């Protein structure tokens, strides 16, 4: 069986990413958004979570930017 994966959505395009060891949602998103520029939190399976929360296999994650309505909360 392969490595545990998550689905990352940046710019509307879903991409599968392997989870390497202990990682956070910030680590997962940083692969597509260098320095997490403008990212406030992550949306994981529809719920807002802090970027320092542990990532879990099988989830779908997308960035919530500071300019997004949910990023302003």
C-alpha cells in the first residue's frame, strides 16, 4: 500500500499529496504556496483549522486567504 495522502486544492485544481511523517496543514499547503503568503487558516473537509494542526490522511484541504471572507473572522 502507498503512502497516506491528502487532497490539496489550490486555485481550484485538486492534487494528491503524500504525507511524510508528522506534518501539519501548514506544511502541506507550503508545498504549493511558498511561505504561506496570505494564508490565514486551512479549510479541512469544510471546517476551518489552524495551520499548526496535524494533517490526517484522506482529508481534503484548501487554503483560506486573509482576503477571503472566512480569513477575516
